[in-house]
C-alpha cells in the first residue's frame, strides 16, 4: 500500500493542534499582536501628529481614526451573520472570533483617541458610550465562556437535563406515596412542594440562583422536630434528596442564564451602536 506523503502528515498534525487551540491563542496570538501594534500606532501617532487647536474628532487625524473605527465596527458586527458561512479555506470561525475579540478591544483606544478625549451630552458621546458597552459586554462573554462551561459540565455529573428532571419526577412519586400517612399539616406542606413549578422562576432568580419562596425548603423546615416518627423521617429524607436535586437543576439553569445574559446586552447594544454611528456620521457631514 502506498504511503502518504510526509507533507500530509504535517498538515494533519497542524490541524489537530489548531483543533485544540483556544480562539484567544489562535495562530500564536496573531490577532493580539496585530491589535497591539494597531493600538501602539494610534497612541504614538497621537503625540507625534500636531493638529490645531487640539485633537478632536473633527480634525483630519480624528476623521482618520473615526473611519478606521467605523469600518472595524461594521466588520466585527458581521461575526453573527458570517458564522455559518466560514470555512478553513477562507477564514475559520476560530480565526474570525479571535480577530473579533482583539480588534474589538483595540476599538477602546481607536474610539477614545478619535474623540480627542472630548466627551459631552451629544450623539457623538452616545456612540462612544454604546461602543464601550458593547466591548464590556463582550469581555464578560469571553470570561463566562472560558469559565462556566466546565462548571456546567461538573454540575451535570454526566447527566443530561432530561435525566435530572426525570430523577426529580421519580422522587416526587415516592414523596406522594410516602406523605399519605402523615397528619394534615405535614401532608399539605409536602403537596405544596410537589405542586410548585420548578421552572417557573423569574430571570433574576435564574441568574442569582436565589429562590426565597422555595416550597421544598419550607417543607423541610416543617419537619424539624419530628424525629422518631418513621413516616416523617422517610419523608424528610426524600425531601432532602429532592432539595439536592433542585439545587442541581437550579445551578444548571443559573449557569445557562449567565452564559446567555450577555447576548441580551451585546447584540441589542451593537444594533443601537450602529444606529448611533449612523446619526453621528450624518450629523458630522451635515455640519461639515
């Protein structure tokens, strides 16, 4: 059988390496280096270029930085649009994401230096503020996507969401049977716990993991001081297991919410930023 050329093996080795490479470290931090050079060029040129009466967005230097910033923002905003059309042949998703992150951070310098540090209550400052909001929400997204997936995986303990819910349903059936011999008061608190919708919680509760009205926790407290009663002890044990299962499901919901919440800020803020930039550009050319 003919052997494959050594070049093919080298290609596959490189491919395996890049498959395990973080988008932040893509191609040896290529886009970090490019963004760093770009930011240093802006900072150094700011002090070397002499404009009168002082640096601001209305000078030729300000227009240059503004044009670079605008084109970068429009290009970076295409990540979501182009995500499904990328390929290794043209521009990999990992490479585009790496550029998105580092060039997005470079916009802090480009956009701020474009203003000449002259900010006020106007549409121009609004565009800058929205740009900073988009960048900060993006930083949050990077952090949570670097940390939370592992926490999400550890919390699942090799269980799917459906398996966690099925486990809770099995406990509920056992509780329903075990609570029948109890007196009316204790039976009622168990029924209230079983009737409470686990997934009916506000976004803030999902985000914080705090459920002050948890009926299962309330039911457990109702069983304090009932030691010695075999039926009550069995129900208390099942309630404790139910509480542990609820905690696992709620942690899962919290991690998912923390992963998703930044998109509710990042994407709308990006749309508002483009609208504000349009108003900014139109107003500049109108009064130019």
